[in-house]
C-alpha cells in the first residue's frame, strides 16, 4: 500500500511556490494612481514565470493590471510599475494579487492602505 501512495505522490503535478509580493508603493497622480510592485518568484524560464499583478477592491473587482511579458530569472526580486489606475476617492485600502504562468492567480492578496 505504501508503494501506491508513493507512486500517486510522484505522479502528482508539482505545486510551485506562489508569487510573493515583497513590497508595494503607490502615489496619486492627478485623478489616477501609480503602483510600483516588487515581486519574488522562482522564475525558471519562458515556461514558468510571474506574468502579472493586479490591484483589486475589497470585493475582488480589478481596478488595474500589469501584464509581465517575459521571465525574470536573473532579476529577483524585481519591481514593475503601472500608472493610470483609477481608484474611487472614498476607497482607503486596495489589494494586490500576483499571477504565475503555471499556477495562476495567487489565492491570497496583499492589502495596501492608500495615503
């Protein structure tokens, strides 16, 4: 029975580490916001890399998104920015979620208080 369990484990797809949101900076620029998000992930090439991050409201509605077009194998952690993100004036907190090409969107978000 132990052999069957071991074989089932070995046949299972590997679960990779989720993308870590290491840091967030945001600045209001007129009517919109610019976000600088620092990400950490064991990118290993074109088949497995961090490919996006997004800013969401408390209900999970996307307020802005940054698509990442290539892996960052030798640049970890790395920071990418997105401007033009429209956030309602009465909103004091947003949530940032990251995505990996293989594993999809992180289940968890990182809260960020707007100042």
